[in-house]
């Protein structure tokens, strides 16, 4: 369900709560203004206003969980997609996609087509070797390489965006080849 629909239900729920609160106050105000007529028989207060208050409150309670559960469902779908998308890794000083990276991207493309409304940001990362400027440029080339591979597989370019973090966000803080190999990567982040 789209963000517009979720917002519609949230606004509708808020309006229902507001309308229920206003009706409740008017009923109470109306009860205070009733004065008994000067007759021998006392005038009984009708029992209907309290029943109306309960009906208004029940409607408000029923609307709120619906909007929350839909938002939770959207969040759950995004979390499932995020967990299923695979990272891809690169060789030193390269943005060329390996066979393993292409296979991972092909699986990712199938998932992205399945979750067609999900917006995904491709993050390009590098290891700590090289200057900040060089690694930012290399991270961007890596993210663009992944995007360029996904689009011909049917993933709409409007569904994808990219950013380079260079060496700013290492996956492994180590200073050896094993750590550097983990840091030369593209990650996929689902925007909620």
C-alpha cells in the first residue's frame, strides 16, 4: 500500500477521534443545560446520551488499529526486502562486477521487481587505502556499476538511487587484507 493511503488512514483516524471528542463534549454540555419543568412529576433524563458516547468511542478505537497495522505491514515488507538483498564485493582498486557480484545482482533484481514500490539506495564503499577524494569517486563508480547492471534487468531507475561513502563506513575496522576485502562493497538500503 502506498504512503498516500497510509497517510489517508492516519488522517481519517485522527479526524474520527477529533469528531468523537467534540461530540462527547456537546452531549455533556447539552445535559447541563436541561432544567426540570415546574410540574409535580420529576422529569427523567433520557438514557440515550451515554449510549451514544460509547458508540462514538468504539468507532474511534476500531479505526486507529487499522492504520497502525497497515503501517506495520509496510515496514515489515521493507524489512524483509532489506534482509534479502545481497551485498556485492569488489577487487582492490576496481569497480568491475565479478561473476559472483552479477549473480547476486540478478537475484536482487528479482526481489526489487517483486517489491516494485520499494525505493532502494545503493551505497558504494571502499577500503581505507587511498585518499578521501579518490575513494569517494571509486565508491560512486561501484554504486553506478550496480545500478547500470540492475536497470537492464527490468528494475526501474526511478526505484534506485546511489551514494558513495568512500572509506567513511567500514564494515570491518581491521587493517589487513581480510578486513579490506569486506570493506570494498556495495550495500543496498531500503528507504522507508
